[in-house]
C-alpha cells in the first residue's frame, strides 16, 4: 500500500514539473491531479489563449501518457471520435480502427462546437470507459482522462452541453488570466524556446493507476459524510436553484475530498477538503432558475453561500 505521504510527494513533483511550463497555476494543477487520482474528467471553460491545451500537453508529458486531441467542429461525426469498423479487402475481414478517444489524456477542444449527436459519442467513454461499435465493446486504456474545453464568450455556432453531459465531468474549472508579474515571467520563459519540448516525465501512467487504487482507502468520518450530504442536499432546497446536484454529485465530492486529502499527505478527510472542492464539483451540476439568472447570480456564488450557512462539524 502506498502511504499518503508518498502520494503527496509524487503530487508535488508533478505540480512542479507542470509548473516548468505553466506559470502561476499551481492550484489549478493540483485540482487536475485530484481529477486524475479519481479517474474523473474535467471541463475547462475559459477564453482562448489562457493555456488550456498547453496544460493538457504538460500533464501528458509529465505522466508519459498518450495524448490525443480532438478538434470539435459542427461537421465532426461520432465515428471521427470513437473510430469505425471497415472491411479490409486484403484480409477479407472487418477490422476496427480506433479513433482519438483511445488516448490516455484526451483533449476535447471546443466541445460545444460539435452537434449533440457527436457530443453524445463521449458519454459511454466517459462513464463506462468503453466504446461499443457494431455490437462489440472495446475497453479504453488506463489511465483515461478527458479534458474538454469551451469558450464562454463566443456563442454563435455552438451547441450547449446538456445536463447529462455536464454531469459526467468531475470538475469544471477556469484557468483565468495570469497576474502582471506572472505574464512577464511567462514572456521570459518562452523567449528562446518552448519549455514543453524539453519536459520529461516524472511518473509513469502505470504508477498513476496504482495511486488511483489508494484513494478509496482514505478514511472519511461519518460526521464529515453527513456534512458533505448536507451541502449537496442544500443545493436541492435553495430557492435560486431549479435543479440541484444529483447523488452522482455526492459521490464525486466524496471521492475528490479523499484525493485532496491524499495529495496533502493525510489518510483522512477534513471538512476543509469538502469546502475547497465543492464549487468545482457542484457548480456545473446546478440549474439556476430564471430569476437568479436575471439577477446575475452564478452557480459558484450560490454554492459558496451554501457553504457559509451549512454548519461545519467541529471536534468535540
């Protein structure tokens, strides 16, 4: 069994390695590591040029994992994602040609530009980690992580992700702009060469799979579980929310809290782990009512308000 401190040390190595390319986004990298330890998927919503693709490539290189990129467009077909079965005239037999979804870290770039039919091609892969074509089920490699991106500003020619699709993402994150000092440092770092080209792996994909098996062993006290469930249930009762988080949201918050505790070298979960992850885990699973949207409220601000009013369990 791998100790939590070992997981924490490896997490710091991965974060530092990605930090050789991505400037000033340590907290974001740690959240991505949480998703990877939970075998979850991440939706990155931000404007172009903030480093979403570079972040995905840096993670793949740090893990020595297969990286594939799918550029989603309105004319993209489901078979362009999953692959297809074709007739080989030389062998006189049908053969399966895997699509780009058969990578270990898959970047689904501008996912909301594809039609709902193509978007739905990801559902089975993200949930079951399999692809079924012509009655044959093909297993995806491990680890398997989908990093999907979408532009929150440009809405023309896009197809909003349905609730069922959003619920498949473990976390929804926004990278954001760097600070002025970070941007100056970034210009200096990329002045002569691209640091991504020299990035070396610090952890194998097989080692990551072994670490993933340790996350469920992190202890979650009964009191912390009741606190977690109280937060999720509060999203279903808030008057500003038309549709609250599902039980899948409870499971996601539970597992990510375990992963965060392990990355901090603990074999037990604290209420602070739950509070830190709740906005990223629950925000995209909520549907606000029309009045809340007209007032300019966001899901994340409502989640933070819920965290403020749900009593935090204290020792003794």
